[in-house]
C-alpha cells in the first residue's frame, strides 16, 4: 500500500460507522430525513421512528433502493411504553444498539409570543406541551435506549438542541427554555454514563442554526421565497449570510457518532454559519 492510500485508510477508519445500529426519533422530519439518508449511505442500520408511517415511505424506498437497511416504526417519544416496545424490537432484530439520535422536537404556537403580545400572554398549557416534547421527548428515549448502552458498555447519544439556547431569540419563549433544559440534561447524562458505566458511552448535542423546515418555513420565508422580516433579521446576524442546508449538519453528526470523537462527551457543537459568535456589528 502506498503512503497516500495508507493515509486515506487511516482517515476513513476513525469515522467508520459500517454495520452500526441506530435509532432515530423524528426520523421523517426535515433534519431527521437528511441524517437518516446520510448514515444509511455509510452502512448504518437504521430504526427510524415516526408518528405517522406514511411520512417515511418515500425515505424507506430510497434507502432500500440504495442497498441500505431500515425499519420504519410508529412510536411516540413521550411514551415510555412505546419506547420500550421499540427497544424490544431493536434487540430482537439486532441484539444491540450503537447510536441514538434524539431529533424529535419543535415549537408550538401558544408557547410563542406573538408580535403584538408580551411574556404575560404565554399560554402555560402550551408551555408545558413544548417542554414535554423537547425535554421529556429526549429524556424518555435516552433512559430506555441509554440503558441498553449501559448494559453493553458502549454507545453514542446525539441530541438536537438549538441556537435558542446560547442566544435569546425573541418570541420563542417555551421552545428556548425547553431546549436549554435538554442541553443541560445532555451534559448531566454525559457525566452519569462516563462515571458510572463506561467511557465508551458518550452523550453530545448538535446545535443547529437556521435551516428551512416544516415548522419554521412560514416564519422565515414569504410565499414568493423572499425573506420575512424575521428571516431577514436572522440572515443579517449570520456571518455566512444564508440559511443552512440540512445535509450541512451531517459531517458533525458522523463525527459525534464515530470513534473520531471518542474522547468527547457533554459537548454541544454549533452548526450555524457563525450566528452564535457574531455580535451583529
Ligand atoms: N430546522 C431548524 O432550523 C432547526 C434549528 C434548530 C434546532 N432544530 C431541531 O431539530 C429537530 C428537527 O427539526 P426539523 O426542522 O427537522 O423539524 P420537523 O418538524 O421537520 O421534524 C420533527 C419531527 O419530530 C416528530 N415528532 C414530534 N412529536 C413527536 C412525538 N411525540 N413522538 C415522536 N416523534 C415526534 C415529528 O413527527 C417530526 O417528524 C427538532 O428537535 C428541532 O427543534 C431545528
């Protein structure tokens, strides 16, 4: 083997994810879809969770056509019983679990402060629901699948946080508070797993900036594709001057899933075109 080929082999091996088994929550959403495709392409065996199987049929077909392996299951991240059913199915089929991506999450209208409202108009029921989804919706799968990892002594959990944690984004009060709690849980669980179970169990997070998804499209873009006022404000505060493309998260995702990051735990990686470090001036 010449030097260059040898070097390439080394570079590949630390990111190698061939035959790893991954559970992905929110797998049929915009970012989940992109993560699933990208992991399937490098040989990860996927168990994709969705609230409605119909939303995953096209993705399933695409992955199978490319020779990938995928099981599409309906499940609710807010139900421990539902997660345990998935765990049993995963263990029966594969006997192990290497990766958990907690991507299910999002915002709710009542937990958002409208343009003519103030914090005192916050609907507490909706604040609760958004907290359930973004915090408990990561905690419950992490407990159920994290225990599998604790028993086998290895695994990587990757949570999807948000720029709403390090920077105050106006209006999205409930979403911000719940993602902040989820980031804290990421760090807490990272310590727990490393100190009580194994240094081979890692818990990290990605903090995406702004990617056009189903939930934020009308907030950021007008029907003719131009920016809304909020969209333009975000672009002005993003040094790269654009929204992200979903596949731009996947490099960091592969890094966190693989041995390339084997001494990293409790970290939160911003992928935001520079939004987080920019003063706006
Ligand atoms: N798009 C962005 O710009 C952006 C930015 C920062 C963070 N995020 C976070 O990334 C994640 C994915 O975002 P997205 O834009 O792909 O959103 P999306 O709405 O396209 O996907 C979210 C997925 O979560 C699923 N989900 C909701 N409730 C569920 C439940 N109870 N059980 C199981 N699944 C459930 C939905 O069905 C959907 O498939 C979210 O956690 C979001 O908060 C997104």
